[in-house]
C-alpha cells in the first residue's frame, strides 16, 4: 500500500473548532487532497480535477449542478454526506470519514450510443470491486444492479452502492456516485444487512490508497468501454460483470414498478445490462429496473 504523504499540512483542510479537530478520531484521519491530486491528475488520463470537501448534502447533487461548466473527469469527494442517496431515493448516511463518498462526472458523448449508457453503473460496480479487491484484499461481489457485497461472519452484507444520474444540458453527462463503508463498526451499522471493509477483514482501511485504487480501476474500465463504443461484450465488461455478480445462479424476487413482482432464477445479464430471470413457467423475462431480493442460493 502507498503510505500517506507526509507533506500534507493543515492548509489542505478548513479550520475546525477544537471539538471537531481533524484528528478527533485517530482511526479516521482525513483524506490527503494534495497527494490524491498528485497521484491521479495526469495529462492524457481521465481524471481532470479532484476536490475534497469536509461535508455536503450530496456529492451527486453538487457535481450535477456544475456538469455544464466542468470537463469530463471531475471528481468530488466528501468526508461526510448528510443527504446521500441510493437507488429508489433511499438515504445513505454514515459517520464522518468512515467511508468513501464521492461522485465522478462522465461525458461519453458521441463515442458511445446513448442506449449503452445504462451500463455505466454496472461498469462502476466492476471497477470498484476490482479496485477494492486489489487494494484492501477483501473479496467483493456485485448484487445486480449496483450494490457492493462483502462477507462478514459468513453472511453477505452490503458495504457500498452506486447511483448514476443524467446531468447537464440535455443530459449530455452522467454523474456516478459511489458510497463505500470502510471503517464502519458493528454498533454503527444503519441496518442489520449492512457491512464494511473493516468488518470484512480488510488488509488496510487507509482511505487514500483505497480511493486511488478505485479511481484508477474506474479509469481503465471506462476507457476500454468507451474505446469499444460502449459495447459490453467487446470491452469485456459483460463477461466480467457476470463473473462477479452474486445475483446470478440464485433464486430472486424482482419487485417492479407498479407493485408487481417476479420470482425466478437469475440466469444472465443481457447485452442491455438487464437481469434475465427464468420463471417457474419456463419464461425468461428481462428486468431493467426494480429492487432485487436474494431469496436463496441455487
């Protein structure tokens, strides 16, 4: 792991009161914005700017508001979010500096047909899982479409989530938000099914190298996908997502809009990123939106 840069000084973070000192929780030091920029902002690569703020409502909301003025590759990181959102407008909250909460601005433009942009949250899931597995030494899996799972005490737990939203004039960009529980302790879990990298036995919980690993992984996957004109097969994305998807091969219940539900075995992720369910009557039905509940292993 790359050590924290010792050249960081107090000028990288706003002044705080003694009761809210940057070292008030020694297990949760602040991110080093200077070192992150030096490591990630390089000419010819995806990331063009990186800002770390002590707190905000939602990094997705903040970045989306500036989507027209910012170039592709802008990254906004918050040490704490008060109004973080997941899919279906679910709230995402966690103690300050206990995780990685960030959003990135992507503009596939004419390189990728708009109908393939729906792969971006799945692509981000693959990139995050790959980066964390390498940097933290934790086996991670993906629950369709965009939950990150780790194993805690022999049980699958949700340790992260991804939310992609169109942004900018005429929806010319996509803001992808990522939330990952890093040092969340058992008594801090918001729900019984939640987890964190620390609870899963991560080799490191230093957020600086973890964030660098995730963003570098996202750069590689996004660049390959864009170079392939968003083709999930040609870029290797579809195969890799399926290999790391804990939903496939299981009996699941898809809770769909309009109070409708389907139960069946998840057998594939199709070329449009939809989850294909084989129902009891022999029909294969693709699901493009909805909440997926893992019923049992198959």
